[in-house]
C-alpha cells in the first residue's frame, strides 16, 4: 500500500515535470514555405507579396507613414529626448531593458517634468529587464505624476508567466510619433556605434497609421499589467493619422508567445522565401534552428545574395554566440556570407529584402524571440526605407570581419565543444 501511495503521488509530479520541460523547450513548427498550386512563391516586389505578408504576419499595412532609420545611440536619443520634451498631451513608454546611470536619470527627469506639466505619462517596464532599477527610481516618477506599472512581476503563484518576457520597446508621443528598435535605457547605448562600449543599434522613428498599431501594442501590455484597457480619440487619434496619401506602406508587427506557429516565425519564413536578389540580416543573437538554416541555405542556392551580420568578440552573451556559430559551417557551405561586427557589440535587429521589404525592431533570430517573447518590429514595403536599410547594412560591413569556410573549419577544438554544448540548450537561451 505504501508503494502504491508513493506511485500515486509521484506519477502526477513526474507528468507535470515532463509537461513543464516540453513547454519550456518548445520550438516553432514551420519547416518550409510551399505554394499550394505549385506556382512560384511571391517575391518581395510582386503585387501578391503584400497580401501574403499581411495575412501571415497578422498586420494591415497602410500608406502615409514617414519613416526615419536611426543607426546609433547619439542619433536615437537626440531625436527621442527632443520628442519627449516636446510632448503636449501624452507619452506611452514600454521598455524591456533598464539600467541605472546617466540615461536612466535623463529619462526620469524628462518624464517627471512632462508629467508635472500636465502631460499624461504612462511607463510600463518589464519586471525582469528592469530589475536593477531601485524602487526609489519609480517612486520618484510616481511622485511627479507618472503612471508606472510593472509587466509580469515574478511571483511564486504565477511562475509560468516568468518565462514569457515582454522584449518590446514602445515609445509613442502625443499619439502621433512612434519609436521602436533594439535600444534600452542604459548608458552603453550612448555613442556612435563604432567604438568599444558604445553599442551599435538600429531604431526607427515613424509617424502615420503605423503609430496606431504601436499604441495598440502598448495598450495590450498595459491592460495585462493594470486591468485598464485604454482607448478613445486622444489615445488613438485616427482622424489625424489615417487617410494620408504617399509615404511608406508600413505597419507594426506585434508577435506574442505561442504554443504553435507564431507571428514572428511566419514573418521570417515568408520574408526569406520572398528574396530574389538580396537578403541582408543584422541580428545580435543569431541562432537559427535547423529549419531556418535550411530556408536561408535554399535562398543562397537559388542565387540570392544572403548575408548575415552578427556580434563578434564584443558579444554580451557568450552562450548565444556559441550556439549560433554551431550552424555557421552549414550556412557557409551553402553560400550564405557571414560577418562579425568588430568595434563593439552590435545589438540591431533588422532585415531587408531586395531593397524594398524592410523590418526594424526588437525581434532576435532565435527561438526565444520566435516562441517565448513579445516583440515589436516596424515592417515596411517601400523602396526608400528598404534602400536606406540596405545601404546601412553595407556601411556596417566596412567595420566587420567576413568569415570564410576554410577559416571557420580551422577553429580550435575548444570552440567546437562550446558550440556543441550551447547548441544543446539553444531553445532556452
């Protein structure tokens, strides 16, 4: 009887442990992109690609967006603080990564001043990404009138939420100007992105209908954190933003965790399949799974100039760096060109296809972003935006080292062992 009782108790515990392990190590299911009728897949410049991209990514792109690519902290924060200081009605800010320092102090000063001036300021910070900011920092903001909320605090009775983080960056000023990208609130983003300890990142400043998508992304996070679902013409100034002609065809892609195929995964797959001439990827944490290695390799074999720029010796997460390098030999053998940025950490997350289909945002090329995180990217089907991002990629290559297949095969045995070990846990990095 005693053994039976132990078995009755142990079985559900083991079952839950197995289910939890499977949940925490799940991947994404897309293995290939196919055409049901056997015809060629839509290319980025084909008329049908817009609708395929919208349907698979669950976005609706509108014209009338003005998009500015910002490529280093000095540019990003010059524009950002200028817009924040000029806010007259509202500021909505959702941030993943926050660290004490000069930049955090500047944010605190600007947000507090605007709140005291009567601007409605809402600041949603991720519990994990902002863990180093002390309670006093947020108390000062609240005392000035800033509405502060924390996203998914780690609590013993809600541990299942702790694994799914909001990696989002949302800034919306007066409901009309938006920002997203890889930037955070930390001093390492100061600088020109060409010197050590001055991270190289890419952000996008935009106005137009895509800002409404961005506000909706913030609203979803704010509702989860506070219970308040925000709406109304002051929050969504539709009359001011919708209906303008010209400008870029663009939208905000918001991907959330999924048990199956995610928006982020489908976006990446349809993007790779749409390339006919060039596919340029800059990503700080480039850890493609076997299926995406195959998709990238297939693109290179069909004649696409596929290039990937990722972090080099200044990478800030060694385990992720080694996990990504585990796939380099297969990619290089297929004709994919791989580069590592040399001056400093490259933290950008951008993709540009055939100089016309472009993405800038927070989404990394790894399983965490595809399966477990909330992410935001501005996507644009526009030659001006795509051309600018194309040129930025080539400019960055002047500061990068290209890895050859022969060189990579000669790497030390120690590196190969570290790559194999990191690859084994790549789904949870």
